[in-house]
C-alpha cells in the first residue's frame, strides 16, 4: 500500500494538495520569497491535516481533453458573442427565448458545476436549475430555434467536460449513453 497510511487516506494526495495551496498562497501574495513559501507550506499542511481532501471531489484531469474543451468552448464563446452583439446592433427583434430541459451525463459535483457554469458563461444561455437526482439541466436560451439542437449543444459540452475532468464512472456512463451524431467522440 505505497503512498497510503493505516487509515487508508492517500498521503501523496495530501502532499500534492498542500503543495497546491502553497502555490496559491504565494500567488495571492504576489511575491516569491522564502517567508511566503514557508508560511504557505505550513498553512497548506495545517489545512490538509484539518480538512483532508475528499476522494469524491478529487479532480481527474486529462490534458488533451482539457485542451479540446478549451478550444471548443472558446469558439462557442466567440460565436455566441457575435450573435448577441448582432442582435443588439440591429433594430429587428429576432429573440425567441425559451427554457429547455437537457439530460446530462453528470458525474461528480465538479463536472456538473463546470457544465452549468460553461452554459451560463456563454452569451445567450443561462443555467436556471439542476435536478440533481435526474441529472437534468434547465437552460434558458435567448435564440431558441430547435430544442434538439440546444440539447445536442449542451450534451456535447457535457461530454467534453466529462472527458476532461470525469472519473472512471462518469466516463463509463458517457460511453453507455446514446450518441448524438454531432457529439464529440
């Protein structure tokens, strides 16, 4: 049982978390000094000892999938911003708003939060609610043309987030879900 103590908690995970907290501490102070590093390390170790990292919130990060998520999300931001800007700049009212219920794969709270926030950050859409037991996201859409295209867009974003940050169970759930023809693989 390398890297684990008798209680079964991951020592390596605690050290990594304490190191990350040290980096955040130094970044918040804005100065790399011995005093800041030592203080950050001591506070990080103290916090990890008092509040050990939970396995349920430990993120799984896949760099290639994260890069793909960042590229796709950036493109969607640019495209949605252009549509909303055009709507504001032109005098005609082409707004056809609606609320769409979208079943998502879900997974951990981190994955669901990232999907909901990504939807809300995209101009023209806003996450209104989440039915967590059923994993249904309720999305307000400013330019509603087709219910299925909204669902497909949100589910493809969900798939990208799961592939970047999802655990093994979320990936298995994603693979067992019916595939959309336009969804990323």
